[in-house]
C-alpha cells in the first residue's frame, strides 16, 4: 500500500464540493470588482523566485533540473509568476490592470494545522495605480470575499512599511538591527523589542514613543515620531485617507492601525494589511497584502502594483470554527430501470435531462432491486427518483418519487421530456 506524501492531502467528494463552492463565491466577488482570471505554469525558472525572495527561499522550495538541465522550481507563491507574465505579455494592456488567480503552490514547510506543503492560494494583483482609493478598494475586496462566504469574526489591520522605515531611520537603526527586530515585532513581542532597543543605547524618548506606537496603534504618534522628516507628513495623511475610505465609504466598521505589520519589508513599498480570524489562535492570519514595486525586478518598466494572497485552507478552518454550513451537493434525478430491458430507455431519459434541460442525473448501474436502488439514491442526496418498468412503458408514463417527502406520481413520458419540473 502506498502512502500519501507528507504535507499533502486527498479531497473526497464532500470536501471537494465545499472547496469548489468557496472558490466559486470568491471568483464571483473578484469578477464583481472588475478582475479577470489568469493562470500561470505550476513550475517556473528557479531564478524567478530567488530574484524576488533571495537565496534563502531555496530552503523551502521544491526545485529540480529537467532533462534539458534547466533549473526549475514548483511555484511557492503566485505573485512572482504573475509579474513575470505581465512583463512578458501584458505591459501594453490598458491600465489599471486587474487580475485574479487560483493555483496550487508548493513549499517544503513543516506541516501543521492549516499549513501544508501543497496548498491552494487565491489572490489578485492591481497593476497601474498608486492612488489611495486603489489600495482601499483592494482591501475592501478582500473583506468582501470573506464576508460573502459568511465569515463575521475577522479583523482588518492596516500598516505602512514606508513609514515604518522612516521610524527606523529616526531610531538610527542599521540594516542588520532592523532585520534582528522584525521577528519580534511580527510576533508582537514588544517587551523584547524594547529591551533590545535599550541594549543598543538608542534615544530613550524615541524608544518609548516607538513601543507606545506598536502597542496603542494611534496615528497621532507617527506625527510625533517623524516630526523631523517632512516627507512623512504626506504619507501619514495618505494612510489616514485610506483608513477613512475603508471606514466611511467601503463600510468596513473596524479598521485597526498596526505599524507592526512587517511582511515583505524588502519589496513592499507603502500600505500593507492583514486580515485575521482570532478563532484560529496563533496561526490566525488568513489574508495579507499591500503595495509594492516588483515589475522592474523582472525586467519590465516599473509600475505601481498592489495585491493580496488569501490562504484558502485557513479560510476553510475559520469557516469551520464559526460553524458555517455549506450548500449540500445534490443529484437532481436518479433513474431506476426496474427490469433489464428498461435500461436503454433509462439512458434515453438521462440524455434528455442532461443535454436538453442541463440537469444532473444518474442511472442505476448495478441492476439492483428497487429498495436498494432507492437507498443509494438517498445516499446521493437525489431530489427525485424516476422508476421505469414494463407497467410504466405500457401506459407511456414514468413514476416519479420525491425523495424528501416520499410522494409518488405518474406523468406522461412526453410531458416529462418537455417539462421535467413537473414533480
């Protein structure tokens, strides 16, 4: 017996139906915002990912050489492939360009709840606008996706990495010191951050202001910390404008300022955001993104870009935590030929239902008795069973059975072919 590879999963029909349902809702919301779907290859040149994320990405990537000695990798994420596709084929498209995608990604991570080595990622990119309303609409899109599938206990946090870099400048932190601080800031271990800053013998008043900013999350503190940097004023006002748009015009009731969001400090250039589901505990982030400039890195003419990635599996876990229900996968009709000579006619009826009326239907393929066939029809959540026997054929009728109520009635074959909804 063969075992499934570690960090991967099989999806049985009920689970697959649930996943396809959520995907269809997400796709509908993407399209309602004017986004168009794209798809990129499952594997790319390895250099595509090391160019974006550095050599450290090799530790968590599935990479290989093909028979032509080309160094390739299974994609660990989708932003870099989309940027490569844009540079290759879409630079002359009218702007802004709104693109969305679904795709399996692969990372050699330690498997844990909601985190796998093969996982489905949903996401989008908005290319060509750096206006406040552009990132505000993008953030609103992410929240709409989660609310539309029924999630109500999610929290939106917004930060700004340009301003955070200015704060680091004000603290006179070296590049190495910044990198040392980021993990503790990301984990919200602010007491540890404070201890380290004092060990570096930095300006104590600025340390107090910085730690207060991280803990209290008030934009007024940004003005105090960055009072010596003129360019910070416009960026702070822009951040406030984005938050105002989200609250007052995109109807997002709670928007929290969080200057401790440190995702992708190397390539995010401005506003960043995260959406969290507190019910998931420590691994509660289900969506994240922001503004960045990556197109130039891949050989294109630089263009302001924003986007986000949504963790599909964590979203499903959050739905389970909120005990949200999913539409049941049903079968419209289950056809039971009572005798063997009725089998050809059963498939004739099935063809009419499938091709003319576009209903889902199945025909009993085991030639079992009526009782067992009805039991199977019930297990498939069939709405109506159609019984076809010699008596029915003599009278030119079909026997229809409502599988929910048990009600049965006979209808003429011609009438049913023209109007299957007669039951």
